[in-house]
């Protein structure tokens, strides 16, 4: 597992960069050793084209709001410096990676694909492996893991990255304990502690003696068994001391 991970999300003008659609928002949250830091990267971008009506319904980011935002080329170096060498955690990674690589190519600097600078973990594929045949959207995963996403009335790159960070950490929280080796000393200590806990909680067993009345009732029951079986029953034979010849 990478020490440094970047949970990343984007918002766009539409669905396909091949049709001229562009990124309008990037949100990144930094994790170091599976703990969220205070470092993040967030920017809105001027796409030099109109936002599709359907995309506007999803994220609510208007053309008027984007008119005075920087263009991707102006923030490309800052973005690359932030993510370089980290593992990117992305839900439906081909979508976001396709748009990011398209924007990097448009800068005209011969920039290699982002996959050559960063490892990539697609949480959608991870969720499909863990929950086959179920809905694995970000909202569905929040519901499954009881995570609060009530603020997500509209999509937003930074908000979705924060939610995805919670989902990813919850979905993978057992990986460390599953794969980290445990020393023999550690195993013995853990088992010893478990034994101490069991013995500490165990209460003394009570021994109840039969009363005279219960013993008499038992003898009467054995007499009945002797009569019905035509001889001493098995319990009477056990009570009879062995003969010494």
C-alpha cells in the first residue's frame, strides 16, 4: 500500500472528452498512511465551452460562475506537483483519468499520461468485487456503510472526494490486519490475554446435593425399572460393588 494517496474527483461539461467536453472542477484529498491530512487541491476551471444542460443538473456549476476561473493549462503544474508519485483513489477511474489526460495533452507540452506518474485504484471496481450484483454508486456505498452524505444534494468534486475518502477507508479498513505479519510473540501475548479474560470471567460451579426426599423418589423409580426389566436395572448394577472371589 502506498503511504501517500490522493482521493480525486472531477466535474465536467459533459460525458466525453472526444466530443470536446472539458473539466470544470478538480477536487483532491490527501491521505498519508490511511489518515486524512489537511492538504487538499481544489480548483474550478474555465472550459471555453458551454456546460451541457444534463451536466448542469448533476453539479449545478453554471457557465456564468466559470467565466472568470483559470484555465487548466494555468494550474497544470500545480496539479501535477500535488499528485505526482501518489496513488490516486478514484470512483470510476477511466472517466476521470480520460478527462485529465485529455487536458494534459491539450497543454501541448508532451506530458506523459497520468498513469506514468501515479498508481491508480478504481474504487468502483473494488466495490464490484466486494459487492457483486449490487448497486455500487457513491450514494449506494454510503448507504451500505452507514456514512453520512446528506450534504450531497448536488455533485461537487471536493465534496465527493471527501465522501469517497470515507467510503474507501471504510471499505478497506481490514486490509492492514489481514496482510500485516504478526510475530510469534505477538500471537502468544494475544492468546494469553484471551485466556486471562476467560478465566477472570468464569464463576465457580455450584454443586447441588439431592435431598432425602429426592433420593427416596429415585429409589422408587429404580424399583419400578427392576420390576419391569425382571432384574436389577443398569444403575443398580453400577451401584453394586464388584465381587471379590
